[in-house]
C-alpha cells in the first residue's frame, strides 16, 4: 500500500504528518511484536553494580545468571522485582 492510499483512507492531507504517523505506528508494532530480538552477553564482575547496555536496546526481555538459586551450572532466569527491595544498598542508591 502506498502512502497516498493510506492518506486517503485516514483522511489526512499533509504528507509529512502522514509519514510521521506511519513511522510511529511501525515503531509501536515493533515494540509489541518483538521482531528484531538480539541476545547480548555481558560478563558479570564481582562487586560491580552498574553495567553499560547497548545504545540501540529498547527493552530487556530476560536476564539469566549461571548458578542462580541452584548448583548445577545451568543458566536460570532472574525474577523481576515489582516492589522496592527490602534490603537497603550500602551505597545509599
């Protein structure tokens, strides 16, 4: 379908605005359907709290850690917290 056909159906007469709407819609669909999923591995360092994440990242889907709540050298998903942690950080952040 061409931009002009979409403009006719939506009743928009400004090309720039129609293209902006189309780009916004494509980005929203990409966020929902997760079409471009890439896996990135970051090695954890002892006593390091903050890590640099890729600049093109939109959303974190899953975090896995080796030997998390087990001892059989398998990668397990780390559960997401909904509430503030009960244990306070030593650095106050």
